[in-house]
């Protein structure tokens, strides 16, 4: 599941391929994506220049020179594939953005859950988003304010995009392990010092220096993660055993020995 670092990397790759260029066509290929980008909206972007590319949470926004915005969300498996209009389409290409210089940016997604929509000038289909997980303005005071009203446990709260934009199942679990916080702790109960530790942990797990190569798994074969997908394995900090529980319908991995409420 692409989260902030993966979407950020995708937005940069998209910028290198498409920024400042003019759209020849945007085609939705899969029926699920056709429902989100109608033929009329596809036609509306023809000839428009991509002036700015922005990541907001897990959304990628392609700002066009007429004030319209293409909004892309990768959901579980989406990614960009950069090629040329002479190439055949990937069998999992769900949409294709062809540029007038012959570049083709395909939205590839095995499961076809990704979306691409067009917001007309002045309109926004984005949901309410909290501060960016990577934003320095995300501090303990902000967390105290947004978590103070929540009745849920801290792990699902961290994944709520209206609280923090960009964290998903993986980095929420990793940040809680770094902060030595129990994912079941009630959000509103966390003292200032714990929130400060959590903010530092979020920065650490998102930092490119800390993250090893590979999108979901380390290319060298060992796990990139301290707890995520490590059920039954040994905790690197305390030699406890990583457990898996289900919270809000999603797996949570944590070490019950060193992660405390
Ligand atoms: Zn532990």
C-alpha cells in the first residue's frame, strides 16, 4: 500500500516525466476508472499544460494551466509506468496520460482500485485532510488538539487522513513501535511527552535515511520494518515476540513487551 514516502517518490517520477508538458490525451482504460473520468472530462484536458504537480496526503494533484486539476490516488497497488506513446500498453495499465512530446505515463494497477478524476477550476473532490505527516508543523500540540476529541485507539487515529495525511497501515505501526507506544492506547489519553516521542517517531520512519531500498520489501531480503508483517518474529529492541491484532478491520503488528500505553 503506497503511503507518503511511496506516493512522494511517484509524484517526483511523474514530475520528471510530465512537468511543463502538454497533454495530448488522458484515457481511462478500465471500466472502474472510466466511471471516475468521463469521456467529456477526458476531452477537457486535451491540450492543457501540466503546470504543477503536488502530493497531498496520498493524493497526487496535477494542476493544469486552465485551473483544472487531475487528482490521482493509487489506493492499494497503483503506480506510474513511464514510457513512450510508441510502446504497447502494460496489461495492467488502467489509464494513460499521453503527452505531446511522445511521453506516456501509465497508471498501472493489478487490482484496478486506483482512481483518476478531474476537478474543474475552483472545485475540489479531496476529502478533509489533516496536517502532512512530513510537515514540521505536525507537532505535539497539533496532535493533542486533533487526538483529544477522538474516542478511538491511537493506531486507527494515526491512519485517519483527517488527523494526519499520508500515514497508512505500515508507517503507523512502525511509528508506534519507534515511540514505544501500545497501538491500543486511547488517543485522547496520551500525555504531551508521549506525543512528542510519537512526532519524532513519525519523522524517523518517514525519513529517507532510515528507510531501506525497495517499495514494500527490502531488496536485500531482510525486512525493512521493525514490526509490520513480522508476526511471531523477535522484537529488535527487547527480544519480545511481535503480535498481530486487528483494529478497525486492519492488521496491527506490535511488540506487547516494549510498547506501552
Ligand atoms: Zn519489544
